[in-house]
C-alpha cells in the first residue's frame, strides 16, 4: 500500500504521533486477527481504513480507493515503553482531511476493540476448568 501512496500527490505532510492506546490496539489486532486489515468506518460514510505494517491509510471507496489521509513512517524504536505515543508522519491527500483525523482514530479503536472482544469471547468458551477433587485424609 505504501508504494501506491508515493504515486499520489500529497497536499501536506506533517510530523505527528499516534497515541499509545491506538497504536497498541492496532498492533494487537495485527497479531491476533490479520497483519493487513481493511475496515469500514461507520461514522464516516464511504471511508475505509487499510492497516498494514508500513502505513495506516484512510481511503475513499466511492472514489476508487483514493487515499484521504495516511499515517506512515512509524518510529517504533524511539519509544521506551508501551504507554508512550509513537512518532510518525501524517500525510494529507485531501484539503479537509485534518477535520476527520480524530474521528478516524476513534472509529478504528472502537471497531478493533469489538473484534478483539469477540475473539476473546470465542476463545474463552473453549476453556474447560477441571474440578479439584479433595480426598479425605486418613488419620492413623
């Protein structure tokens, strides 16, 4: 996906960061669900987000999957703990893309949380607990 982004003209590119909760949830989803995800954003009609190892790209599916904005060049090595944000580049491919950045991340977080909780629920049904049998002690 990132190679396709280089072919499309960028309106603006700014250094930014992704919050730790969003980044960690996406990485966990990539590990447990699928390394490359395409999710429909419910509160933004016609927009999807494509998650890959290199970039998170919000695309407009009504315009032939043209990118609207993208988080790229994640610097995973600079953070010292899981609670710290991850520096990245935020690329704008639409004039008004800055208006939806927060909404895209919030929707992404909600969708992935739902999918991960369903996965936890399915896997928790497979666990069978064995009862501990207490034996009577013999006192002699």
